[in-house]
C-alpha cells in the first residue's frame, strides 16, 4: 500500500466536526434514494440536471439530482471506481478504476461498456478527454501517463517517470496541455503532441491530491494532503508563469481532497471551493485567500469530490453519507446550505 492510500483511511472517528465551522441543518435536508451502497470516491457533472458518481460498490451511477431520481447504473469494473470524466456536450462517460482499466460508457446505449482501455499496471487515478473528444489521457500509480485513441481503444503514447504516482489530471480546455498531480508532491504540465513534460512546478511539502483549471485557463488550483492542519491547503498557481504561486488557502484540518473554481457571476468576487477529510466544504475568495464560509457535513466522513453544476449548485461526494446537494449563495456574504442527500 502506497503513501497516499495508507493516509486515506475510512475511519469516521478521525473526521469529527471542528469548532468554528457551521453544521448542516440536517433536519431540513431532503433524503432521496441513495445513489450507492458504499463509500463514494468521485462525482462529476454530465448535464445541467445529471451527475455521474462512482465508488467502492464498483458502479457508475447517473443521477438526476434536481428530481432525486436514479437514471442508470453501469457495472463492468471488478474493483472500486477511482475517477470519472465526461465529454461536454455528449453522453459519453469514462470511468477509471483500481482494476487498472478505464471503461467508456454511453448514456444513450445499454449498460455494456462501449470501449475499454487496458495497459496500466496499477490503479488508474487520472482520466481526461481532449478538447476535440478524440483522445483520452490516463495516469496511474504505475508512474505512467498514457494517450489513447478513443474510437479504436489503441494506446498512442506512453511515458513513464520515476516516482510519478499520478493522483489526478485535467486537460486544459482548448489546449494541447495536460496538468497532473502526483504523490511525489509535484505538478507536471504535459504537451499532448510530443507526450513530454514541458513544465514541472516546485514541489510542495505534501502529496498533491487534485487539480482544476480556471475557465479562462489563466490559473491552476491544486490541493494537498496532511493532518492536524499541517499541509491540508489548496494552492493557486499562474499557468501563464508556470511555477508561480499566487495564493494559498489554509484552514482545513485534514487532507484537502478536492478543489475547484466556482463559475463566476457578474458583480461577485471570484471564488474557489474545497473539500476535505475533516468533513467540511469551504468557500474562499480567490484573490484574497480569505475563507468566506465553512459548512460541516456531520457524520459524512471524508468529503472527497466536488462537482459544480451551475453557479449556485454544488455536489459533493462523501465516504459515509453519500452524495450531497449544496446551494451556494454568491451574495455579499457567500454561504452554503445543504439541500439534499442521495
């Protein structure tokens, strides 16, 4: 078991609510049919109404979060789902798994996978689709990054770097660049044309767990593992000056598992959101790094994934209490309210 896995244990007694955070009004929260029967590792937005989630029950579930209805479940992996991605404007879904494979699904077809991508030797922790929808990038704990042709399932490129245990990756919109985080505490930028690393950011003190790209492609967010408030931060980087650190968002008390840019609204400050193993979701002022609001989801255990569906709707995945729908008020004083669980 590697460093990352050994630190990320599902012991709910470690993830208690902390003083200074605001507990969710559970008595007002709607409880829908659960999407999964076990811990959830990831959630992504498919359309304005649909989300896709995956976790320890090995199922890829499509859920209508607005109406609280389960739409479809795909079964094909024989170990837990680690990451998901969708291609915007299509019905295609890609799921990465601890079984070392990535499967492609189509919401409009039956429940069998339409393509399979095999070749990694260890768990696949990163998956992203290229801007034109023809290429797929995957990253694994086997130290390799691979480029695939989606239609044929053929591996087009492979590059292995010692100690590059991939934790997450994202394709820069409209670009040939791919950003990936790693257990070796670094962030690498790849060129999809040459399949070589073009930039390596200065190593952080702790394992980098996640990354996200701003809508204008100017900035990168990354998050760190940690414990007791050491590490546990999110970091804002300037992609136009690779390695240039702009801000750090500190306040989580355990591993910050996910960080995302909030879609901007006219007249409102730029915001970012983060989720943590301390059972909380935080909203930050992107420019000042001030924590504007903290919502603690009591009993949820680690909150490991965030998906923004629109400027006011945020979904998060947890180990103990399933998926949570949060309402984000971007008023003068931003706030988060839990609306539903499923």
